[in-house]
C-alpha cells in the first residue's frame, strides 16, 4: 500500500517472501514441543487462508501473473505454504506452473535471466530471482517432484541459470554489464541457490 494513493497492489505480495522461512521452520518448532498441537494447527490454518487469498484475490492473481521475479516469488511462497498445509493440489500446481510458465518465460537457453538483466540493478536482481527459483525447486523437489532436473525442449532450466551466474558470483569483476545503480557493493552474499544447487547436482565447487 502507498499512503494516500493505494490501499494495496499486487506488487506488495513480494514483501511476504520472508514468511517462507517461517513456513519452513514451523514444523521443526512444533516437533520440538515449543508449539502445542492447537497452536500448530492455528498457524497452518493462517497459512492455508493466506495461500487461498494469494490464489483467488485480485492482488494475488495480479502478482501471480507478473513476468519477472515477482511471479517467481509468488510461486515460491505458494509452494512453501502448500507444503506446510499439506495442500497437494496447490503443490502440483506450483510444479506445473514452474515448468510451463516460469522457466520458459524467464530463463534463456544459456541460463541468463533477461527480465532481470534489463533492469537498472541487473546483477542484484539476477541473484535475487535465482534465489527464489532455487528455493522453489528445493521446496517442491522435497515432496518427490524433482524440478532440479527439468529442462525445456530448447534447454532452459534451473541448472542453466545457476551455471550462468556462478562465474559472476565467484568473481563479480567478471560481470559483463555496468554496476547496478544501487547496492552493487553488497552482492553477492552467501547465496542459498549455490548451496541447494550444489547438493542437487553434486557440485562441490558451488
């Protein structure tokens, strides 16, 4: 929302990406005994309701249909919340949308992310979207539907995306474009995409 201008827009849904960490951690917290069964059920109900809102509201569907990292982050959230709440239908939808919409629309055969490359902060946004893509693959693949090994007929997939960015993560001076207009000095960090992909593809260098 923007005070005095908007009571809410689809783009704001990306601000709840941090709840993915909550959704992933809550079962461990519950298993430790720090949450009662009723408390755990209440948390799951909240996430189930939020996932429904994301999937059915005007703002939620607007964000779902975003072409760049916003669409990725919508799907990452929905997958995480569906896994927490045992929503197999929504998990299957997440995998299907990843294969049919996200990968073909966002990853080139050489692995670059053109919708992020064209922005004024391409380096940071490429890393950010790669984090969301890898986290989505990690969440869904943990249910038995392996997204890590998916590639389109013309060779697009998460493996290509990580391979493309890896040299620039290892040595930022190799980045081919001008520095991002903001925050360039703060990237890269300890990129989770490298950890997840390193395990998935048995890449010790990652």
